[in-house]
C-alpha cells in the first residue's frame, strides 16, 4: 500500500511539474535562401524552443551561408517573398519590419528596450554551417506564430546608427513560423 501511495505521489508531482511549465514547447522553422526573385533553395532549419525561463532558444542547423556574424531577427509577417523598396525589388521585404509589439520604434540588444524581434546574431562557421544556439529572453514561443525568421547579410551592432536595424543589410535567408 505504501509503495502505491509513493507511486501515486510521484505521478502527481510529475503532472504538477508539467502543468507548472516544466515542459518545453518547440517548433521548427524551415529556412531558405532568398533573393529579389523570391524564395530559393533550403539552407536547413532552426528549432525554436521555450527556454523554461520566459524566453526562446533558437538552435540552427544551417548550411550554405556566408561565414561570419549575421543579423538574425523575427520579422512582422510570415512572408519571405520580395517586395519593392526604393524603386527596386528587394529580397524578403514582404516579411515587413522587425517584430515590435511594444512599439519601441528602435533596434536594440535582445535584452534591451528595442524591438522584441531583435535576436542575438547568428554565427556561421568558415564551412558555411551554423549550429550555435542563441536565446532571446524577451520572446515567448506562443507569440511567434505568423511571423518570419530572417537572416541578414551582415552583422548586427544593436543600434540604428550608422544604419537602421543593426546595419545587417540585405536579407539573405528566411523562414515562416
């Protein structure tokens, strides 16, 4: 009888832990190269997982990207297509601006007061692969449905100066969440 009570207690505690958020929700975003003509070949995927602390961890499994640091952001619309900007078609512009539900109106560090779509930069190895996870502490996984995950050509300086949105430049890969 005592053994049965102990097992029942352990099951109850496990269920309580699950209900308290000890489980970690996850989704996978398929990423593709993009250019002014549209969406191209696959470059892999990024797993998005609730980090258990109120943020989201982005774990890339990517290949075929230029080596170095790249701006990595959540954009407003789940659309990776090109759109006209300043009189010419630009890759990924249909995704809109960085996701900014708090109306911060500025680019910033993922832990700061800028767009909540500002994710830590993506690091691509010399062989064109990216496997290093980054965490965005101000994003909840449940908020990301209907958005786009974007990789920019250049790095991210967490500022709007000297260029807007971290200076990452052209959008080179995208996936819809």
